C-alpha cells in the first residue's frame, strides 16, 4: 500500500489524481481463517487491527452485513473523553483517548482528532457533588480533569446562558484533552490498515448462523456461504443479542434507538463540546460549521435506526434554553442508531460459554470514544485468553453482582 503523505498529495496533484489506490481490497471470503470478527464497526475493525499489529494474527476476516462503519460508528456525535468514575473504566477509556492522540500517524490516515475540550455542565447541587467526586477520582487515576466555575464556563463558551430558565449553570467537569474525531475516518483508517496487513474486510455479507462442534466454534454461516474459523469475535453492537442467540447463549443487553441531529452550517461560534445532562442535550460544532446535537435514548426496546419524535423536541428545547442563539437555526438532518445497553452502563468484553467465541458489546451510548482501547484489549483477550484492560468487563459480573456502575458518567452522556 502506498503511504499517504504531503509528497503523495503533490505527486497526485500533477497527475490529476489518477494514481490513488483503493483504500482497501474488496475481499471475497476464503474457506477458513484463524479468526473471524463479525461486525465492521469501529470496535470490530480496531480489534482486528490490534490482533494483527500486536499479536501477529493476520489470517483474519472482518465480516459486515452492510457497509463498514454503517452502524453506530458512522452515526454517532464523535465525542471522545475518559472522565469516568470507576478505575477499570478510566483505564480503558484513557488508554483509548491516548491512542486517539496519535491514531492518524499510527494508521497513516487523517482521523481529524480534535482535542478541543469537553465540558459536562453541573446544573444541580447533586451534579456539583457528583462531578467534584469524579474529578477527585480522575486525579487518582491519572486522568486530567478539573471542576471549573461558571465564570470559566462562560469564558470557554461565550454563547452559553448561565441562568437557564429551569436550571442555572453551577460549574462543569472539564477535560481539556478530550474532544472529537471524524467517525467514518476512524472506520476507514482501521479498514485500510487491516487490508494492508492481508486481512479480508468482507462487506454485504450477513452472518446467519454460528457452527459449533463439541462446545467449540468451527465457523459461521453467511449470505456468501460457510466460512470456517478457529476463533470468533462477535462485535455487532445493537445486534449482539441475535448473534449470541445463534451461538447458543443469552446476554444481559437491551437494544434501543439513540438519535442525533445537525443544523445548517453557521460561522464558528463554539470550539468546545458542551454536555448538559440535567436538561438532557449536548452540542458541538463540526468542522463544516453544523451544530451537532445529541439527546437521550428511547425508553423502549427497538431496532429502528430512527428514534422517536418526542426526543427531538426535548433535546432541542434543552439546547435552546442552554444556548438561546440557536433557537432560529434550521435543522438539516436527523438519524438514529441501535445501541446496546447493559444494566451498569459498562461494556462487555468477555469470553463466552462457547469455547473460542468472544464478545465485545454493551458500549451503549458512548462507545465511539472507546474504539482504540477496546480493540487493543479485546485483541489481547482473543489472542491470549486474558487482558488487564478487559478483566473487569467479563460476562460473569452480572451473575456475581460485581457491576462497574457508570450510570452517572454514561447514562445520558456520551
Ligand atoms: C446517535 C448516536 C450518538 C452517539 N454519540 C456518541 C458519542 O458522541 N461518543 C461516543 O463515544 N459514542 C457515541 N455513540 C455510541 C457509539 O456510536 C457506539 O458505541 C459505537 O459506535 C459502537 O461501535 P461498534 O463497532 O460496536 O458498533 P457498530 O458501529 O454498530 O458496528 C456493528 C456492525 O455490526 C454489523 N452487524 C450486525 N449484525 C451483523 C451480522 N449478522 N452479520 C454481519 N454484520 C453484522 C452492523 O451492520 C454494524 O456495522 C453514539 C451512538 C449513536 C447511535
């Protein structure tokens, strides 16, 4: 694969851009692989990439029923932060955030990581106490966050209204090195690097069954035929319950729609990400100038990839009271994704009751930020059978009542 560089850009400019190669091969399935990953979202692709890069396992297929990145990975609002409360969460999310910092160089693909800073507004005394507690916990975990005053909030976000009609802004949990990245580019960058290592990224190929013999996985049935494998990684977010059923076990997961919307583009007016969890909405400005807006998840299980209308109204109302100047903006687009929610709002990175089947799911409303760290840990789990990063996120925690409770950090926020 030819490297992308300033020199390559200049060379192609002189050749009318006729010399660019395909970013990844359009692969067809082989008969057998050392490992198959189901789901070419960010987590599946990152898992495959680190299997190859860190563990030398390169005879790998990543099988996707639609197009790569077409699930939640290409539908999220791209917030990256690591200010979670519990130690295992801080470890995996901070590993992820730090990998994001140099991911463009690592993949030789510009993922447009923008460490612009993320703030979570405290609008009740309860939230003030909660976020101060998180800031203290983060200090012990080596995650750089601070609790800032309303004056500092206004300095960082001049368009904010501090004395909202329902809730005043009393401060915020601020993570300066948090930010955003281009979500499709994360999927494309990993896919290109996987393909370059000789892996097969197989699109438009749905897994319809999981073949087992004596409690071990032997392969998968797909719409492009049967494919054998020694190890299987299930990384399909909102469809995890279906795949687990094919493998013969059940998951403590609920699938619900989560939606987002963007406005028409306007001049730059906000260069940080603001999350207002009490009134229930968050906003950032994309590089194109659109205001990127997200709200809460639907209150009932569904697979619609659309989201219910009352959430749009609630989210827009919350943001109009936080940023009155957006009240006259026109909304351009609205869409949804199917997110996979666990009871403790933490992911599942685990072995399963079927030998050599591993599952990576439960990232719910906030897994974009975790893609590199999750891939790193899950690849280690698949390759070696254990990983310090994934240890606390096993399936057995639900049986043993050993939850990693992140309902404050992840319940509404992303
Ligand atoms: C509106 C919205 C906003 C969000 N905002 C944020 C945010 O700001 N920050 C953040 O950190 N997170 C956010 N998230 C969450 C984040 O997008 C997800 O946690 C993350 O993208 C999950 O990635 P994934 O690779 O696990 O899943 P996906 O990207 O959904 O990939 C799973 C893939 O599996 C494929 N698949 C399913 N079944 C099969 C099958 N049978 N055979 C083959 N392939 C199959 C699907 O087609 C899909 O492409 C948001 C999510 C949504 C929906």
